[in-house]
């Protein structure tokens, strides 16, 4: 099965690589960013670098799944997909804002 | 002739009164409906911090000086148990705990409003001639949730932040609007920003650890 061009495009804005060696540090950064945005952490799995979270907002339910995977030895790749009322969110700006929050949490921690 | 005059006057009066009652009740329903309806949001905003984010973070976060993260987590779990929570999810390697407790959500003020609206709508039905009975669904049950995450303070192995979020999910009972019944189970989620709840949690945690909780 090959991915269509549209699917590849969606995957590209749902993915961001961070120059951080430790997967643990990135996962915890993601968790802190989600808490900052008012999300409830529903499930977490450290070996898989997996976090699922949700919140009620604007009269609906936003849910997302994040996975953090090592990319080479010095980087980690964060992939997120988000739903609003069970419909996929395909607005690139939404994902851009999510990664900005993760970045802030990873590099400007108090 | 006198009898006709007498009977026609009260009749006119009643129709005016009923029109006023119907109008009043419609306005009340409209305001209730407006209160429930929320605009569908722009997905961009779901992942944007709000102006209150920093303040909320300070409310929900404390720093503990300890090298032992597991101890911090198990003490947190013990405090949540003391507060009546059930631990539903834990991932020690990521410093995460999720807990919940069930409570009644019945409030006198809501049930009073329900009674008042029922009385008004019943009056409107009697005078208006149509079934305008409205039984407003009220909150019945709530689940209070807590999600906690510990995180090492950057560059230091001996200090950890603990951040806890309390929220509640409320379920409504059934209701009725005219001939249509409103099914039970409509729910909503609210974050809890009551400072006392957070202070109480961190005070108990500090006590359990024999440590001091530092504000961020």
C-alpha cells in the first residue's frame, strides 16, 4: 500500500524532529505542553513513547495521540494526530501551534 | 348585556396575560438555549496557550527537592487515595498518574430553577392551550478526575516539578420539552481552578514526604 500525496502532506505537518537526544526528555516535554494547554492525559506508555490526551473545548471533544521515536542517535521525532468530535483535524496551523507549545516546554522550561 | 361585558373583559385580560406568560417563557427558553449553544471553534486555538496559562500553571505546579522520583509518585498516589480517588492509570517511567472519584452533582439552586421553569411552563400551557411544559435537565452525577505528572527540573537531578490538574465531568438527568422528552446523559467537562483544592493536595504531599513544596 502506498501513501497518497495528500496523506504524505498530512503526515509531514503532523511530524516534527527535535534535536534532543533523550526520548524520555521529549516525552515529558510533550506531557508538560499538553498540561499547559489544559489537556487531560488519558494513557501513557513509556517504552512506546506514546501519550493520548483529551479535553472538552469550544463545545466539543479534542483528542490526540502522540508518539515519540528516536531518529538516529541524536534526535527524536514527534508525531501527533488530533481529532475534534471524532473528525480528524487537518489544519496545518493547529499542528504548528502544538509543536510551538512542545518547543516552548522543551527549551524554555522554568 | 352586563353579563356579556363582564365575561368579555376577563377574557381579553386572560389572553393578554397568557401572551405575556408565553412570551416570558419563550424568552427564558431562548436564553437557556443560548447558554447551552457554543460556537464551533477554530482548531488552531485548541493548541494555543490562553492568557491565563501561566497563572494556571503556577496554581497546579510545585517543586520538590528530592532525588527520588518514584517516592514522589508513590506519595502522590497515597495522597490521592486519602482524598478518595481511585488510581486508574500509572506510568512510572514517565512520571504519570491518573485518578478519579465519583460524586453526586445535585445542587439545590439547579433543582429550584427546574421547579420554577416547570411551574412557569405549566402555567403557560394552561393559558396558551398548547403543551409547553419544560422540565429542565439538572446535573445528577459527576466524576472528578486528577492527572499528575512529575518532571525533573532541567539540569538538576535532585529537584522535580509536580503538576496536577483537577477536572470534573458532569452528567445531566432527563428532562422534557413539550411532548418531546430530553434523554439523560448529556455531559460536559470543566477544569477545576479552585486554589484551595490544589493547596490542600500539595500540603498533604509535602507532609507525606517530610518535604517543603516550593512554588514555581
